[in-house]
């Protein structure tokens, strides 16, 4: 089985993301999987109707893999990496996760639009419009309010705004410096302050779940923001909520974030198509790369069986 991983950083970098790629390479080697890592920039996307079984990497044609595993969120240089994913997808490579779900889920507003349309629980969310109508936000979303950049990851673009002054200061700053940025305003789920659940799902099955807790006084529970992690036993109802979220968004490898609700139960904070797993493997007895490769093998065997009988 041949797998390519799409990753833009240096794989020796001291980041969680690079560590996870190294885990994929080590486990791949142990399992006899042929794994290679490429940056989107190494590809040249030549489109014609003749060469359909190779792609240009560093200017040279390379035979296609069985699977592509994109691990570069489409934030910086997003269009190019999406185009690489689409090219391989259109040539018949099985992509985990596919370009359509990556695009929909990278946009937090779009994610909430899809989830709400399917009747799944999400905090009230409004797309920002300038000049901001503060009273309207107070009326429909409430205060304090959570402000998020549309495409943020790892907690970097998420703010809890607790006073009118802080809200006006932030909006003024944005209008002055970056008026084109897209933001959402979201109902603050106070009981979930500094804690949430991360559920890791592969092909509709929950592999593991952890509770994340922010540093004392913190509001964001992300592991990458220094949050602590513990295994969490999901009840049936919450497990179904997480699975349904991944299913509705059509994510094959999903990290679903759930917020605790006042009256028990959970509401959906967001979904991730590039879920990290360093924290999860620390908290739970789970081997994420192994589970992903096993899932790929099952798919490949089914595909080969089908083509033999066809
Ligand atoms: N509406 C909310 N109410 C309470 N806490 C929130 C809310 N939205 C986000 N958080 C906290 O902020 C963290 C980061 O938010 P999230 O939307 O998951 O952004 P990111 O994509 O950057 O991880 C969450 O894990 C959670 O701890
Ligand atoms: Mg998150």
C-alpha cells in the first residue's frame, strides 16, 4: 500500500504537527506501508486528458499512490494545496479527507450552517458585518461573547470578550488594521469555560475521546495552548452526536470538539479535518496512525475485490 502525506513544514520541526508526521512514518514502516511526505509546493499541476496516472513532483512524473493524507490546513497558501488534493482526487487517488469536506470544515460559519440545517446542537453563531451592530449581537448572541476568525486553528483566532469596552476596542482594531478579515460571533457557553471534549473518529467509528482542560483561568482548552488532557468515557448519546457530526460533514478522519452544556449533554464547538493526536495518544491507549492505515487497508482490499469481480 502506497500512501503520500501532504505536509508543508519541515518534518524535523519541534511542533506537534511534525511529531505526528514522524509517527505516521514510523508506524507506516512497521506496518509495511510505503509512506512518503511531500509539500504541496513540490507539485506542478499540469492538467490534460492524456497523462492520468502520474503527477509532477519536483518537475518529474511520479506514479500515483493508493491514498493521499493531507495534513496541511488550507489556511496559508490554501488554494494551492486544495488544488493538489483535487488533482489527485480527480485522478482516482483515495483522499483522506477529501477536498470538499476540507473546504467546508475549514470555514467555521459554513460548518455551523450545515450542522444547524441538520438539527444538530451548536451555539448561536453570527457572521460579523462592519460597522458592527453591538445591540443586535447582544440581543441574539448575548454577552460575554466569543469572537472567532473564520479560518483559525489551534485556538489562535478565538477570543472571549467580557466587557463592552474590550469588544469595541477589538472591533476598532480590526477595522483599522484588517477590515477584510471574516469573523464570527458566538454564544459563550460559560459552563464549559476552559474545558471541552475532543472526539477522534475514523470512518464513522470513535477511536478515543479526551477531556481537555485549559491552564488555570484560561478559556481555550486546546492541547496546543497548553491544555491538560485526560481520557473521557463517552456515553452512547454523546458518542452518537460526535459520529453524526462527522457523518453530516462527511469527514473520514475527524476531530470533533464538544462543549459541556448547563443542563448536561453537549453542544458542538467545531469539527477538524486535520485533527492532531499527540495529546490524545498521551491521554488514551490508542495508536492513531495504525488505526488510519488499518482503515486504508480495509478500503483497498474492498476496492481490489470489487475490481476483480467487475
Ligand atoms: N462558544 C464557546 N463557549 C465556550 N468556550 C468556547 C466556545 N468556543 C470555543 N471555546 C473554547 O475555545 C477553544 C478553541 O475554539 P475552537 O472553535 O475549537 O477553535 P480552534 O479551531 O482554534 O480550535 C475550544 O476548544 C473551547 O475550549
Ligand atoms: Mg478546536
